[in-house]
C-alpha cells in the first residue's frame, strides 16, 4: 500500500498571517494574533488572514512556520503549530517537541566555528558607523538557542541606506534581508530555504506530496519557489517590488 499523500504548508508569519496593530490602523475588525513580551496584544489577524488559516487547518495540511521570529517570539503567536518550526530567519530548526533539532545543529556545526566571529565583527563595524555618523539606528547580533543567528539593524530608511554604503566592505559576505525599517545580515546557515529543505528531508516529503510556500518578503521567495505553489498577500513587498502591474 502506498503512503498517504501529504499537504505541507511552509508559511511566514508577520505581514503574512498577522499584522502589527500600527499596520492595521483604521480597520474595524481584527482578532488578536500575537502578544508582546508583557502579554499585551501586539499583532492581529484580519478577517481574510483568519479565514486563510482556518482553511489550511481544516484541510488537514501540516502547517510549518518559517519566520524571522525567534523561538520565544513565535511562542507568543496565537497559533498552535504542532510540527517542525523554522525560526530566526532559518538559523534555528525546532523539532516537533519544540527543542532545537539535533540533526540541524549537526548540519551547521562546522559553520558555527567561524561565522559567529564574523557576525560580531560586522556588528561592531555598523555600531561604530552609527556612532560616528550620529545616525538614528541600532544594531545587534541576535542569538537564538545559543546560535548566533544574524545581525539585526533597525532605523530610519535613509540612515539604513547610509549604513549599507559605508559598511559595505565589512558586510559583503552576508546575505542582506531588507524590509522597511528592518535589515538583517544573514550568514550561510541562516537561510529559510535551507532550513525548509532540512525539514522536508526529516519529514520524508516526496515529490508526490503537495507543498505550498506562503510569504510576503522578497527574501521569502527562495523557499516559496522551492514549493509546488506560492501564495502571497496582495499588499506584500513581493507584489510591490516584483509583481506590480497597471490595469
């Protein structure tokens, strides 16, 4: 007897399944979707987002988050994810028991020998530039499950552009994720697609199984395009920058 065909949905979270309150200003109906560190409502489902999630759940699909959120932040999202989880832009894979996947750690172990040092050097270069140029920005290395995941840079758009220009030589080795006021410098082991492929292998997903990738950012495209179908919000960065057509 052949194995049952599975449906697996790999989905981004923020600006895909939920929006922060400030991005929903003026909308009358929204349901709490995530809490902040103090337990207060922070992000919300619009009615279409809630309907999409319910549709996927009712279909029996295996829903796997693929998110820039770290483990703790994902835990504050009010969705019961029951399978593997890809967090911190792909630096961390959590097993079904919500613990760091030991097989993922084994896969990236050699890279962890030297890339964390380069992350710290890039962070120091950026912070020095921020101080010298007196920019309205901040930079820090994000660590999740003891894995140095990426450099997070936040600030005004014009200041982020200045930083990118003056620190190019020190940050050229990293992949840069840009979305509004948030930039992230990612080492090779911090890739959503790579982590997603690891999860697919662990789950034994075959070409016969249906895979769907859901996301909003240009940096989501690699993992989305590795699926059979891609799904994105109509107001996403992907649509604005790559799929904008006039009627």
